[in-house]
């Protein structure tokens, strides 16, 4: 028998949490147990959920009474896909009082159906030829209502600044001015022109949108026109669709997962799905090569512990510990690693914090912090590259900025936080 | 110009809600406005979001300070699909502090892309030949680990009780014992046998599961084997997938939407998406013929106001008022009506309340309240039909039960609530 493990945080002043846990383990698997005939129990044992642990926290000044409950679900009960797992462990249960799904661990059998990121960190680094520093991504400033020439020129300015990746805005959909095939062609042309000047390779994550059942064709059309990466609003379509895209052998480019709509599920302490599950484990399992999420530094904020929990599950090679349940043999190579992209409100003066917290395997991602640079967009990219260089070389940003006018101008504009 | 309208409830003790609203209207459309050259503004005006209203509620004993903010988004900015709309109006914004999406209204142009339920209430009633009373649905008792013969015999007992619909458990996935094609064949055979005794037609909503890109084939396989309805875990796959299924001309049977996972999004007052949007408007728009949701009567509860808000948007023919934004000409026939199915913890003694609150266009839905009947499953169905008859004929349940032993036994077992 093999099991997937769900961990819930469950609130209740008076709740008998042990009884609640038993109710979940039985109710979401075999339905009833104590009233089954003994002969039947023998057959049904392999389908019965198990209460693994119940840890009660009595009410305190900072939190009402709750319990963390772990239930192991026999994987023979569901098909080996994310919708089946989520409907089993958090379908009806999501509506049953104050309860949040805070962690998932998977059986080896369940994991066998997943191939994870097609490229992962190593693949992306090798495509870019950058192995020894954090990556830099920039976001278009504004895109809606702009024509192809304007987008291409925005793109080229970003590329000239030395960024490694450029992503579409997640709210840029198919439109007559800049449909995906034209966007890809024009932007890849701009990338080639910039590369001739900078020598720098670049991935452009073009936004994959439209009806679910046309996404594969849309992705292939983008690839035919030269696309070398995709952006995808995973939560608007479901994790299974990401998995289908990421595991399609004809979709030969990395996928960056955008967290749009995630805030409908992770921020409440009492309901929903924890950020490290929603934007961490399930994204990596389903095959995101890069995962964007709100940083703790900028405008749209997520607590730092949650950021670091996402980072850990995207990067860990201890898969048996962090992903597996009773899978001591699970290979560390089972899932490639996904690149964390803490986003929103980032400017060059935050680079020391980002690199301190995330180390080298991170994408520093900025929009306004590049386009809003006093010396222009290309200078905005250069200021970030300078900030990254400074931290990598162990210089203080202030000191380094004295020799690097773009970085100096960024610090003058937005300030500096070194801790 | 035509717009879709999003209504948010936004919390903040100190927040300048007017400024926040402006920030949303600009930030989620053209990106920036005040720093645009005048010539550019003329071009961009048609893409600019509009603040429609900001209603501030100061803090009270029952609630912290909040504002209801309405923003109109030009529909030219996004493609005519639910993922594009949701990513636009609640993508990044979902992660920006305490904010809940509480309503949506649609432009005529946006609505033009949706055909809604293929059958709707009238279609389902005519398939069943039942026009003058609430419908009765029953749910399998336990399904996991049971073989085909056990399921078929459970099915037949339910059918003999006179129910109109039987639904799979939402956690029954493809498995070697009862794969969809065998399940459909055996259950439809049992339905035919029961019909020969009862004269009653029956819809069996078989659970459509598995990989997204195989769902259409799976649905067609079920239809080939005689399926006459589908159950679908919409939120595990996304609304767009429901729409694709419901609008596929080869999927010629009604779809019942299950609310699994909805509790990750609707219950928090501060985050997520309101129940009447998630389990109401978007379900009807995407084409659910029936929509299940937690009732306010039973074990998994939703407040009654939220139930009635869902009911209203599933049933209303005043589409211009409830669905449209600036669409005075919107036809009342644009979207067929979806049948509300308040579920969980229902027993015959609750029938008077359900019919009082929901009227005739409702599905009374029970699992334990049928299978747990002291005289058995078939008697459980009959007790519900008797309860419905009593209410329809204006009898008190107690009085009617004196002549109807199944109803009497149900009341003895579970009690009675008439108000
Ligand atoms: Mg954006
Ligand atoms: Mg169920």
C-alpha cells in the first residue's frame, strides 16, 4: 500500500480534533468503516485513509486554537493526476469549516506520473550560458494598446540593459495589434539585434493564453515563430493543464508560471491552500521551469517565511524528505529544480536582500525598477546587473555605485536596503 | 466602448480607497496614465479602466473598515474567455492585500462568446418528464473499493426509491473495478430495470475525471456507453474546461458542476472570490446545467444569504440586471437557467425548509439521508418523495407521515424542521 499525505491546519475552539481527523480519514476514502461487516473490512483496508498525526495548539495571544492534522490517503483511490489528488484531499473538505491545506507529500507511485520541469534551473542556465550568478528578468512596462513597433522597441531597450529574461505582462492576451506570432517574431528579432551589441543571450517568455483546448496549438505556433519560453497563468487553467504543456514533447521551451489568482487561495490563515503548496510543490510537480511569486520586499508582499518555504521546495534535491511520503529510495533527480522569481516592487537597491535570502539560484525580476530608471530602460537593466555584480564580488552597493553611474542613479531614485 | 465590471470588497484601516481604486483602474489596464503624452492618451483612452464607484464602510462592531469598489475594464483589453477575464480583474490584484472579488458583470460582447447551459432547467425537466415539482437526487453511499455489481445494486436501490437523478461520488476516479464505461453501462441497465417498476426516468451523473486533454474523449466514451449526464469537478480544471465541454456539440448530455475545492476560495471574508460568483455566475456562464453547493441546513454549511445569492444568479431571467453591464438590450434567453442543488447533510425532515427557501426549481440532494434510512435505501428515496409531495400539497410533514411509513421513519430517525 502506498499513500499521499495531506497536512491541514484546522481551527476550532471546541473541536474534537482527533474525532475530526478520523472523520476525514474515513469520510474521504471508504465512506464508512465501523458499520462495515468484518469480511468487507479486509477488502477495504487498502482503501482506508490513515490518521498520521494530530498536533493541537491551544489558543494563545497570537492565534486561536487549532490543530495540524496529517492524513494519509491510499493512492489506489485516485488516478495519478493533480485534479484527482486535490479533489480527494481538499474537495469537499475545503468547505468544511476553517481549514487550510498546508502541505502535501506524495507516494512514489503518484510521483511516477510526473516528469516535472523539462529544463529546470540547469537547463535554463545552459540555454543562457550563465552559470555563476543570479539571473535578471524584466517585465514590459505597459503593453495594452501598444502596437508591435512600440513593443519591439520596449523589448530592445530592456534587452540592451543586459537582462537574461524578458516576460510578457500576464494581462496581455491575443489582440489584433500584437498577436502571439507577430510578438514573438518581432521581439526575437529585437533580441538578436541586442545580442549583437551585448553578446548576451535572452529568453522571452511570451504569454500563452486563450481557450484551454487550443493552448497546445498556440504554444506550437509560438515556437514555430521562434519563441524560446512561455509565460502561463497556471491557476486560471489548473495544474493539470500546466502538466500537459510541460510534458508535451513538442513544446520544447521552458515555461514560467505566473501566480495570477493565487491570492484567492493562499493569504488567509484559516482557509485555502498554503503558498508553498500552491506556488511551490504543485508548480514544480506540474513542470514549471520558473515560478513567479510576490516577494517580501516590494509592493505586493508575501511574508518572508512563506517566500523561503516556496524557495525551499522549488530548489530542494532532498525529494524523499520534502516531496515523498514513505519513499526512502526516491531519486534526487526525479524532479528538476524550478527557478524562484520573487517579484513586484523590486529595484536595484533591494538586490543585496534578495541575494542574501535566495542565494544565486534566483531570478531578480523588475518592471518599474527598470523602466523607471532616471537614465532610461537600458540603464535600468545595467543598474541591476551592476548591483548583482557588486554583491557577487562582495562590494557594498554604495561603494560600487561610485564607479557605476547607473547604479548610483537607481540608489538615488529608490534608495538602498542592505539588511 | 464596452466594459466588464468587477466589484471588490477591500479592507484597510487607513487605506485611501479612492486612490486604491484609481490605482487598480490604471494599473490593471494601461499601466500608467498621468505620465502619458497627450497624443498617446487619445489612443489609450479606450483601454483605460474606469472607477465606477467607491463605497466606504467605516469600522463597526461587526466589521473592520472596508470599501466596495467597482472597476469597469474595457473588454477590448482581453480575449473573450474566463481565464483572461479573471487574470485581468483578479490576477495580480488577488495578491494585493485584503481584497475579495464579490461580483462580476459582463459586457454584451463578452457574453457573446458564451452559450451557457446546453439544457438548463427546462431541458432537464423535459428529459425527466417532471415539470411540476422539485427534483430529487441521490448520491452513492460509498464507492471506493466496491466492484461493479455492488455499485449497480446500490444504484438500483436508489433508483427504486423514485429519485430523479443519481450522482457519482466526486472522489470516484478511473479504477480497474469500475471504469467509466462499465459504470455507465451497468448503472443505466439498473436504471432501466428500476424504470420498469417505477415508471420513473432518471439521470445518472457519472464523474468525468482524468487528464484535461482527454476529458472530451472520456465524455464521448461515456456517452457511447449510454451516459445521460456528467458530474464534473469544475474548480480542479478551471471554468474554461467546463465551457469547452458544455459547448462541445458532441457532448449531448447535461453537466452537473461539483463545488469540490470551492472552499479554498469563497469562505474568507477578506480574500478570495464570493460564492455567488464562483458557484453562481461563472458556473452558469460556463455552462453548468446543475450546480451543487453546500446548503445552510446540513453538515457542511454555507450562510443562507450566500445560498440565496447563488440561487438568484442561477435562476434569474433578468440577465441585463444581474449579468450585464450597460447591456439594456440583453436577451433574457441568452443563458439558460441552471438548477441549484444545495447539498450535504440533507434528510427528509429538512424538505419544508429547502422548498420554502428555494421554491420548485431546486434539486433536493441527499446521501446519508437516503442510504441511512431505517427501512433501507429505496425507502429513503420514497421518504423524500413523500416529504416533497406533502409540502407541494400544503400538508404538514407530521400529518402526512401518519399515512406514509417511510416518511414517519425518517422523521423518527432525524427529526423535522419546518422553520
Ligand atoms: Mg504584470
Ligand atoms: Mg461526496
